[in-house]
């Protein structure tokens, strides 16, 4: 299936094209009104309105039309290459067909799902997604935890074994521990004690995971960011979305990312440990009704959490919009959390 379609410049871009030179840009914000006009024309929708919601790896706009809502994601080409977007789109369409509750790509009138748009910094790619109705819930009740556990298991049943040759990320020890540690070396240049602690923690985690035969864990495409901001509850339904960091790795990484949420709730005093343990049990019991999870995978979760945080800390050092998360005060917060996790949850 051909995914990409080129659009002629809109009026603003046409004006820029007529200029002899344009000051180089690395990132621009596309006009919501121009995006609304494009969506009306290419998706045959009436009375479309666009509103910028958030900037990040891609820019997300809320799209309203009649009684329907959508999300259009405009990716930054410095953050996501076309082939990486194509792989994300392909998986989401497979998940939709399989009945997994995800926010999925919407094709235009020609059947295309990735739009190519001329921007000040060059070509950018956009995808229109179905809207995840409902809301973020930080403190979930047992029914919601069971819904999430079931949906994550169904997601893994589809992605199991997929992605070994991915053009996105491989969440192995190289990319979750060793490479980020190297990226953080200059960031922690003035905090040699903190960097030394990370080096020691990486060695400890690597040994523990090897003892658990980590390399034999079931693998496939992971979401790798199953925090509450990335799924919505709507009465008796949960919808998964934001697959920005989708990559190949052990499927238990996704369970670990949700465990991180509960751990943070306890760490910040918003939840007691007993309540967090009970919540995780509700989630796990539902997951295990639809997918097997070994005791070794479960034992690895607290140790995999180091790779989760190091991966994102390393990512922050390489992408301009996230440099603020690499300042000394922010990195100290991360280190304090990691030391707490090691002291509290590691053997």
C-alpha cells in the first residue's frame, strides 16, 4: 500500500517559495487553519476546525468536524524518518483489524494515510488518527485496571514476534543502558558521583537480567511508554494511543512502564505501597487471563526500570525540544528516583 502523498504549497508556503531566500528553520508550527482546510479537502469532512494541543516528538492538533473528533499528528523529520512513521502506521492498522482498542490512522479519499506537507524547514509528514474518547485516569479503580491489563495483553498477542528487523528502536541492553550512559557522560561531567552510581547500577542490572535469562523473554513490538497520559478510559472501554516510541524488545517492558507509574505515585506520596501493590495485582491478573507471563519476566521488572529512565534521559540529550530535561536540577531528580527504586525494589 502506498502511504505517502504530496500536497502543493498552501498560500503561505507559496509566498515563501516566491521569495529569493528564506531564513533556514529547523522547526516550524503549521497553521491550524491551513491544516483544517487540507483535512476538509482531502478527507471530505465539513466544517473542520483545528487546534494545536501539544508540541513534542510530533505536533498534535485536535480536529473537530460536525459530531466527530480526530487527532492529526505532524511529525518532526529531525525526530522521525518516513520509514519509521510507515512502520508505526502499519502496526496500528494491524492492531485495528485485530480488534485491539487503539487510536488508528484514518485514510484520505485516495486511501493514503501519510500526508507529505511542505514546511519552512522542508517536508513534514502528517497522519490523521481516530480520537481516543474518554480521559486520563491516574488512580484507576479495579475495573479500569482489569481493562488495561486485558488490552495490553491483546496488544502483545498481536505484536509478539514482530519487529526484529525494525527501522525504529531495539530496546536491548545496548540501547537502554550502555548507549544512554555514554550520552549522559557530558551531562554529568560535574556530578562524577552520580555518574559513577549509574555505571555501577548498569553493571548490577545487566548481571541480574542475564541471570534471569533476559534474552529468552518473549519479544515483539513494544509501546514503551504505557503511562496514564497515553491511554484514555471511557466508561467500559480503554483506548491506547501515542506510539511515538514504539520499538522492538521484550514485551514485559510495557508492563514495566505501567509499573513505573505506580512506583512514581508511591514515591511522590500520592499512593501508599499497599494500594500500589493491590492495583498492580488487579492489572496483572487481567493480563494473565489473556497472555502468559513468567515469574522470571515479573522478577525483571524493577531492574528493567533503569533502562526505561536511561533511554529517555539519553533521548533528551539528543533532541532540542527536550534539552530542558537534561539540566542539572532535572537530572538530579531522575537520579534520586533511580536510587530510590534500587534501594526499595532491587534485591
